[in-house]
């Protein structure tokens, strides 16, 4: 069980007994997986497990991996290998918080949050964007929200449910806090 949040201790009941910063993994019985300690310099608000076992991580951090408060620079989005080490080839970056991550069946990665730029492209993806599996920005993805995106979910038919604090999606589509996008 992957766990993300704004915590410094995890496992053992109560307020936790083992140092873990922002991210950890539990066994099915709830006990701490002591072999998994990637660490993050800030809160982890979104996790998504890829079919290959790699872990997408989003939140409010500037370093990820290496235990403790993280060692590798990552601007609010990154990817971990199964063992918790940082995937060094994946570094899209986000200019603002990443609150939600979702995977599309073709491997594309949806990200939502409070960012005004994703993947190094300022102003092109306000609050929602899509990355290719290698972390590069999918410039063909034309969705936009006018405020914070907090939740994403891909339906079986490929359409994307989106929730947050927005009141408009796309160019001028009025949507109050919830909407749905085509693939």
C-alpha cells in the first residue's frame, strides 16, 4: 500500500514510530515496509502506480528519493523505481502544486493541481496537463481549467473525470467543480 501525505513518521500505530517523510509503503497487514524509504522534501499529495511497477509522485516538494527529505531535485512531480530510487530519466517539473495524477490506458500521464506550467512549457497547461510516458509535455492535449484541479480519474471508456475549484473547463465550457473531458 503506497501512502503519501504531509507526515514525518509512519507505521507502528498512533502517530507512527519510524521516520518517513511524505511517502512510504505498507504491507497488506498495515505493517511498514522498512525496505522502502524514498523521502520527499515536502508533502506528497498524489501517487499513481504504473503497470511496470514505477511510481508517479506529485505534491509540494523540491527533492525526492534517497530517504529523509529527499536528495534528487524534482519540482513537484517525479517518478520512483519499484525500490524507491528516483527514475533519473523522468523530470518534467511543475510550476506549482501537483494534487492529482492519473494514467491513461496508452501510458499517457495526466496531472492536475495548482500549477501554471508543466513540463517546462510556461502558460501552456494551466491547472491540468498531460505528459508522455518519458515525462515530456504532450502539446496536443488542449484541456484547461481556470482554477485548481484536485482529482482526476480515467473512466473505462477513456473519458477523464476532473474535480476541483474551477468553474470553467476548456475555452468557455461552464463547469462548477466537476467535469468530464474526452480522451
